[in-house]
C-alpha cells in the first residue's frame, strides 16, 4: 500500500511543484512505482513534466466522470512514473459536487484504489486555501513543508503553515502527519542551520531533511532535472532527497 504525500504551502511560488515533480521523478528512477497527481488547476506539473496534457487522464475526469478507460494515458517518459494531469475544469469541481455530502472526501475516494498499485502517490497542490486544498489535505497521509530560503518571510510562512495544518487536522483529517521540512533555493548548509536555530525547529521535533535543493537556473526549472542532466548537482540532490524520504517513510 502506498503512502499519499503532499508538499504544502499556503504561499504561492515556494517551490511545491518543482519539488513534487523532481521528487516523483527521482523516486521512479530509484525503482519505486510512483504516481504524481496534479491537483492545481493551473496545471504546472504537467508542463514541467513535459507530458501532453490533452492526452492525459485528468483529475477532473477521474472525480466527475470516473473515467479511467484505456484511452486515457497516465504514462510518462519515466518507466516507473505515472501522472494524472489537471486542467482548468478542476476549478469548477466544487460546483459540480455541490449536492454531494462530504465533498472534501471525494478526492481521496477517487484515488484510493491507486494506493495498492504504487509505492508512493504524490499530490501537487495549489497554494492558498479553499475546496481543492482542503480535499488534498483529506486525501493525504503525509505533508511535507518546503521552505524557500530566498522568499521574503520564510520563518513566518512556515509557522503560519504549521498552525494551518493543526486547524485542518482537527477539522478534516486527524490522521494527517507532518513528514518534515525541505529546504529549497539553498546556497549552503549554514543557511539551514541558522534558520533552524533561529526558529528552534529541533525543539519542535520536526524532521529536517538533511539534503537541500540548490538555487537553480532556468534549465532546471522548466523540466525535470534528470531530463536536463542526470549528473548535475540538482539531479543528485533530488535523488538523495528521495532516498532520504524513502528511508523516513520505511521506519
Ligand atoms: N530550486 C530553485 N532554484 C531557483 N528558483 C526556484 C527553485 N525552486 C523554485 N524556484 C522559483 O520559484 C518559482 C515557483 O516554483 P514552483 O512553481 O515550484 O512553486 P509553487 O509553490 O508550486 O507555486 P504555486 O504556489 O504557484 O503552485 C519557480 O518558477 C522558480 O522561479
Ligand atoms: Mg505549484
């Protein structure tokens, strides 16, 4: 049975999609059967993964039409990685489900059958708040918190996010666990130590991933790092981060 993981941050542009895609690719390269699901109507994960979204099964189809025919592709360029895309239709999903009870559980219900087929399922979720984000929290087993060290108020954003999770847990999903904190756009490990010491993160018993993701140039931001250069510092960092994740979740 796979575990369902989400990168979460209510703040936009903090590296969720780039991390989700690259970690999913890395898990697949490490021979783990992985399913990446784009839950953001903006559809960035599909673009980054370089799939043809027109031909891909979408989350909207899965939830509303329950359409999983063989015409719908879920394959990607990577052998062990499958992908369910998102499109603009997803924005209308709340309206479409308006007469159903327990609407926030529909996403989990739609993907639960995939759990037996994969080692890991990763959800790329939108920023902000609202129905899709709530549904993704209900669907998740584990949440991971990316900290963008180049953003303006990373400390404040992290603590707001932790508070938000504690509220959401009480409201929707008591079993939700925080798996840990990833650091992105990191120039050196002193930055992480300074950040953790300043915020006393160790005392909060957060798992702080030791592997950090470097600040990268455009070549690594518009496709998976592994497709660009498998020997780059980026690809190596994502592969090591994925290994750290596998170890954590196997405990
Ligand atoms: N490792 C990195 N190095 C340099 N820039 C980065 C890195 N990761 C993210 N960025 C920058 O942050 C932007 C946003 O990244 P990404 O789309 O992954 O964030 P997001 O949290 O998914 O955004 P949204 O909340 O809109 O979904 C990228 O377009 C890029 O400019
Ligand atoms: Mg995103």
